[in-house]
């Protein structure tokens, strides 16, 4: 009997399902509107939820008023939720799917809610349509086709933010964001965008969404103690308004600070626009999505405000971007439902899953019959909505134009726009904007009122005012004139007393447009000796243990060879028209190098027939003549005064005789000596000029040295003291002089560089140098040998002239070559790379049209074109193309048309000369 009852129940359920399906089909056939259930999951107690639901209802009313003949109507089933309670939201969505059998759900409000609802939508084939702050880019990575974001991804704004930061030259930025799905999702994309414009993130401030006032203040105080003054705030208004309130209290809304809001706050600006909040946010910048002003939009604002105030008396909420998206999302869903129901002949319903009496709600969830069709229809939706063009790609709205706003007075003012095509622009739809390239210039923006009512753009950083001073590392130098560090044996402390480098730093500090406080810290161990070498000192700054390093610190660079360049230039001009420069590739390279270097003694025998090559060679021979004559005169002078020659003049002699050599402790010179081949046992160190003199006096035999290697400033100082005993000889290893060390991307570095230029140009640098070194000039010149000698650097002007002339000749040659073979570039039948291959092969072949080959006696058929250049060039081009495919000669290009029956290929092969 129990079995029979169960059978009757199942039969009854089946009959009801059949009746329901039949009713839907008949209703559609009789043109009666079909109600399609749609769930709405919003927080009905909040102003945001009320605004969203109001816009959805008005959208459907307007839509069906405009389409009275449509056979479907969306029937809304609302469930309450809370952005902070994801369990309640998931339960509401599950109830809508199981009990109300909705075919789509509009909501949720947050990214965390969306994660749960996406899983339910995937299982039930029910599209989840979000128009609100579920904008976390990571939701896209879930890759569910049933998640439709009728809003813009948070990552769409990072290019606008990076362009704004680059426009003002800020090099460091600190993001302040909420510790939740909304806050964390955009940070990886923001980091990448900032890195592309060479902006660094030195620190991140992460705040819980329910952070206490004490917690917020503690985190902001950490930022006050740092140098960076540019902050990007990415959070919702509830937390963001409290952050700005505390920042105002701590003096962080004064001049010198930069605050930028992401669209998470800017798009909801109307919800925080109280008088007190406006006072806390004066000077803040923000990016927000741009919505074109249309008559339809303005009319809707008026209608919505009237209806909302009537339905929700006492609730003060303004219409914003999310309201426009809610309106457009409902319109898109209604359009898609109508399309799907028409195409499916009204076949609606859910396919029930197999479950037992003990199954839970998740196991009993059904599958929407039209769910997949509805997703496809939504992806095809394209119309002009309140928010602008509504078109979904990959399940979400695409990036659009952003406004750049400035909080001022009782509201915000637009100072510019950002578009993906043009970057920062002052206004839209102008001729200048339409024709301009991508801009990241602050001149493209309007006037800005910065925090503290300042009209000058902040530099983006400043030395903290909390009493922290810059820690500047100073090396220990044996030459006290450069850096003077003294050691007190009683207190075991070292003090920086002065020196040329220290005085230069102080002059630079005075030239800065602002004041900095600093402490000079000697890089020493307790006994007063230097801890390591100069590389170790630089590494301390790199690791962040010190803010900078000042002293006799040297930078180095490398140089190249000019002769090879001249040989290459001559080969380019000659190899197509001169047999002397042809042959196998190794032979051509050897000939080019031989020609270039043989000009030093004017022994080159190769003919030069190109006018451009002759022009280059004439200038080069002039340079070589001056070089040889100058060095001859220098050598004669050295031989004339041979009694003044030093005992050691050659590094190879030192290596061959295993002589000892000296270098200053900690100097980079040690690496050069090792590269030259000196052994450790032959190396001696010195710290002072007196120690160096003692090493020279002892000589190699007595554990001294035969020569010393050091930088020219030190050697000049040493020679000024012992001018009658020693001299400097070649070779000279080029370096770039002394420098200060700052960490990479240090905000101080650029300002210090400018200050150094100002000190140098103003003459202060020369005065400092005179104070420290002019008194050291050698007075005894009777036996003094000048250490000045000729080097390649002495003739940089001649090399510059030769280089410019050669480069100009190359440009003229390639321009003529490309113009002569323009028919190949303009041929649309071949790909770009095929054309490049043809041009390279022509460049490698002989130019048979050159006058240098006319004496070979080649005769052309009288029916051929009269232009030898056209003849040879077209034959070469078609030789290359003929290897790949058979193409008849083109008369419009002047190709050959043989009349003796001989094939074009045979003629091409017959006239080709060997290379």
C-alpha cells in the first residue's frame, strides 16, 4: 500500500510539471506575456540597495513600455542580503533557484558574495549578473560563463592611475587598500602598471574593512615617518571616509601630500559628500568612470529622484554610476530573455536532479533549461544605455573613458580625462584630442587645488619631520684632502671632519630647494679602519641600511673602436660597385678592416669609386693625418727630454720582470690590476701619500714597489707633494669621476643631480677645489715632468666630425637605395618580409648599372628598356621571387619582353655576372 501511495505522488508531480509546461507554451502561442522569474539579491536596508532595486524596476517599466508587443515579462523575486554576510547571501540565492526557479539572479553587491553565487550559478546554469562593487579582477579568473559583470573590472582603471602619476613625475607610491576581496584584487594589476612607468611601491598599507580608529591612526603614523607622500586609496566609502578623517587629524592633508582615490570611492562619491567629509578631503584627486551627458540620462535623473523620494521618504541617496549599470543590466536581461523564449518556443523550466529524501538543498538544485542560451544572448547584447555603450566581452563591460576629478569646496570638479587611445586629455571630442597621440603630460590637465590649498604640484616625497635624519655613509680615505675621518682612541669613535668631497656635498645640500637633516657616519670598525672596500660601501646603501654615501667614490665606463666603423661605412658604399670589396664574406671583412687601418700610414691600395665613400675617406684621412702628426711631435718631445724619462714606462715590463706595484686600499684599481695579470704577491697597498712615498723608496727588492696605480686626482695630489721625484705615465684607464651614491629610485637623486649642476655652473665647485688643492701645487718646477700626454680623448672633436660625416653619408646612401628600388616596396603582391629579403639580396649583388661595370662590354638587346638601372634591378628582384613562385614579368615595371622565344628565366641567368 505504501508503494502505491508513492507511485500516486510521483504521478501527480509529473502531471503538474506537464500541466505547467503546457500552460507556458499555450500562453506564448496566445501572445499572452510569459512571466520569467528573475531573482534580485540586494541589501534592501541600505541606501545603495534601495537605489539599485529602484533603477531595476524603472528599467523594466521603461523597457516594456517601449516594447508592448514582447511576449515575455521579467518577474522579480527579491531576497534580502548583507555584503558582510556571505552565508545569508548564498542561502538567499539557493532559495531563489530551488523554490522560485529563477532563470537569472541580479546581484550580488560584493566580490566575496559573488564567489559563492558564481558556484551556484555554474551548478544550476543560472546567470549571475552583478552591477555593483563585485569588480575584483580575480573573479574573471574563475572563468565561469554564468558570471556576467555588468560593470567595469577594477583593473581597467590602472592605466589611468599610472598615467596620472607619471604626468607629475612621482617615482614612489604607497597604496592604501582594504584587506578583502575588493581591496586586494586590483593590487597586482596596479603594481604592473606602475612598474611600466618606472614607479616603485616601497610599502603597502592594508586595513581591515572593520578597522578601529586606533588601528587606522597607527598605520597612518607609519606613513608619516616615511619619505613617500603619494597615496592611492582603494576601498569603499565606509572605510575610506574614516581614513581621510584620521589623515586630516594627523596633518596628512597639508601641503606636500598627494591623495588619489580609485573609482571604488569616486563612483560612490555622492554617498560621502557630507560637509564634514568634504572638509577632510580637500585637494584629493580621483578617477571615476565617465558617463556621457544625454537628454535621456538627465530625464531619467529627474524621474528617478521623484519616484525614489516617494517610495523611500526620508532616505537621502543620490543616483550614481552603479544605478546606471543596474538600469542597463535589467534592460540587457529583458532583451536576452525575449530572444531566448522566442527561439525556444516558450520551453521553460528546470531539470530536476536525482536526489533522495535525505539530500540537502545543494544536492536537490535543478538546472535551468534556458540558462546556457541566456548567457549566449547576453553576450550578443549591444545597445546605447544610460551608462553609455553597453556591450559585453568575455562576460564583462569593456574599459572606457575615465574622468580625473579634484575635490574642491563642497564637491568635485573635472580637471581632465583619460582615454585608452589618447591618454590624458583636457577635454573630449575636440580636434586636438582626436588627432593627438598618447599623452602622459600634466599640461593636458586643468588647474588643481592640492591639499593645503596649494596650487603647486607636490614633489611626492619629503624628509620625515619626526626627527629622523638621513644616515649618510662616508668612506675612510688616506688622502685627508678628499675625506678627512679622524679616530679618537680614548672614546673609540670616528668623526667625519671634512675634506673636498664633504664640502662639495654641503654646497649641494645648500643648493637644494628644501632643507634636509643628516648624520655623516664613518664606514669604519671600532679601531678606525675602513670596514670593507668601496663596493661593500655601495652595497650598504643598496640594502637600505643607509640613505646615501658621500666621498671619493668613483664611477667607471667603457669605450669602443672607431676604425671598424669607418671600414664598415666604406664597405657599404663600395661592395656593390667595386670588385676590390667583393668576394667571400671573410675576404670582404678583411679588406674593409685592412683599408681602414692602413689609412694610418696611407698604405691603402684599394680604389674608392663611390662619391659618398670618397667624401668619408677624405675626412678620415684628414683625421688620421692630424693624429699621426700629433703623436710624432709628442714622441719627438719625449725623446728630446730623455733625461726626464721615468724608470718605468710600460705595464708589460712590470709584468715581465714581476715588479711590485701599489694601489690604494679599497680602490677598484685592484680589479684592474688583476685583469692585467698581476699576481697577489706583487701587489702592495697604501693609505696615505707618505706610505706611497715610503714604498717607492724601498723598491721591489725591499718589499716596496716600482710603480703605483691610482686615480688621477690622488696622483696629482701626491705629485704636488713630491713633485721632483715622480711623474705620471700612460696608459690612462678612463673613469667618470667622483659621485654620490643613492638607492635606486631615491627621490633625492634627481634633486641632488640638479643641485650639483647648479653648484658647478655657479663657480662654487671651482672655489672649493681651489681651497683644497691650489695650495698644494708644486713650486719646484726645475726637475718637474709634465704628466699631460696625448690620448684619443684629446681628439674627440675630430672623431665627432668623422662620425657625423660618415653617418650622414650612410643616410644619403640608404635613402637613394630605397628610392631607386621603390617599385619593390610598393609591390602589394608580396609580404613585408619577402620584400626585405629581396632588398637584402639586391644589396649584396653587383650594381650592374654602375659606370664602373660599363667597360665590361655588356650589350643590351635593342628591345630592352633603355634604363640600365631599371634593367638590372628588376632582373635581380624577379630572380629572388622566381625561386618561390612563377610570376609573369610586369610590363608596368619595365621588365624584359624577349622576342626571340627565349624564356625570361634563361635571359635572367644569361645576364647574371659572377660576384
